[in-house]
C-alpha cells in the first residue's frame, strides 16, 4: 500500500495513550515501543507480502529478514516471532513448509525463536511475521530523535524494487539478481549493534516507502530538513541501468506522488537516480542519523561488525522542504 493511502487509513485510529507507550503511531516509526518495567521496553512490528523471489525457502528467509529489520531500526534485539501466512491450497503444503522453514532459519540466525503463527486459505500467497524485541529505553533510535548537524549513513545499496520488477519481466541480468538476493537475505543486526554502541539517536530502515520516503519520515518527525547527496548513494549492480530502461515498480510512482510537496530534487540528478531514490525496497538497509562528533565512532563500529556503510547526507534546521536532494560537489 502506498504512503498516501496508509496515512489516510491511520488517521481513523483514535488517539492511543498510555503512560507506558513510548512510541505509537504519531511519527510513523518502524515499530511500537511499550515500557514493561523501568529500564526495559517491548518493541513490536508486523510485516508480510507476496513472493519477491521464486524459491520458497528464500522467500521465507527474505520475508523474515524484512520483518526483523523494523526491530533493528529501533535499536532493539528480536526475541520471538509469529508466522503470518495466506496460502492457496492448490500450491500444496510442502511449498508452504519450505517458506516457513526459510523464515525460521532467518529468525534463528537473528538469535530469536518462532513460536507459532496463523495461516488462512487465500487466492494469493503471502507470508511474513509479527516480531517482538526488547530494548533499553535510553537506547531507542526513534525516527523522531534526529538533531541538526547529524550525519546520515546508509548500510545497504538501493535498487531491490527495480531489480525485482525486471526479474518478473524476464529482463534482469544474472549479476543484478544475485546482488539483490544477497542484499535482501542479509540481516541488519550488525548495523544495529554498531549504531547502538556508537550512541546513535535516530534511525529507520529503508523499505516500502523508498529511501526518500523513510528519510522524509525521519526528517519531518524530527522537525528538520535532510540534505541528500545523491551522487553518494550506493546502488545495487545493474539497478541504475534497469531504472533507465523503465523497470521502476508502481510503488515508486506512488511514493513520488505522495512526497512531491515535501521533497526538492536538483535537476542535476539523472532521472534514473531520482527514480531509485523513490524505489520501494524489500529488506533494505538502516538509515542512521548520528551526531557529527560521533561519526568516526560509528564508522569504526560498523567496520568492526563487517557492515557496509555510506555517508549520504546530513540534517539541519528546518528550511523549506523536509528533504533536499542534490549533487555533492
């Protein structure tokens, strides 16, 4: 579902309040956070979608990595997950078994457990998980905690939506498919550990609303403007060429339409790169905001964890648009 529709739907939820609800729906953060006792909070999220790869085991693993990512984006550690499956009986139970096996493997890799779930018969196959994690309240990396002067780091390249669209149309080079597959299968645990150790205050993960969509939520939630260095953005192998050939998914256009009033993009940025900034990602990377004087610490921690990273922008006091994309000279 596109961001415009989601915002309209969420507006119908009555204001939720509790002395222990630390993060709810107000800032469209990656997960809800509820304090269960002093010094400890629960983090909860849910995510599921239709197949993005043909292999059922890998589909389950990617769906799990994608759901787990919301927990990591809050600076939290996942502990337990529940499966969610919509499944056509005509496909046979063995296929669903492979999907849940792949999901369980990825959840176990994260150090958490799968403790059940819910399945319904449906015409379309869908799979995902509800995940619960734990976090110390003073280590929460909410998307509303950015501060002027923070630098922005991204931990995975962009382009999974474009590559998946090209794959569905039988036009995806083998190298691009493999790059996207490995990226989507990769957990964000190492990046999460590094940012918590470095003292990051704000983060989000880049998924369905695209890089600019999730950055907009971080910047607007923090009351700031984000500057993006488009020429520093990492792209998956083959993504730029496929975007130039027109393989942007429909979600990219919906993201762009919703963000148009909030984003200013320099005309120097090539159109295919602009498209990739709106490209909906599956199991994308962490987008981390950290004070400039802690940036070296973050880079050291990310390197120690073996996690890729790119400096892609900065936050500053609110000036006009919530996000300004330009070419860094």
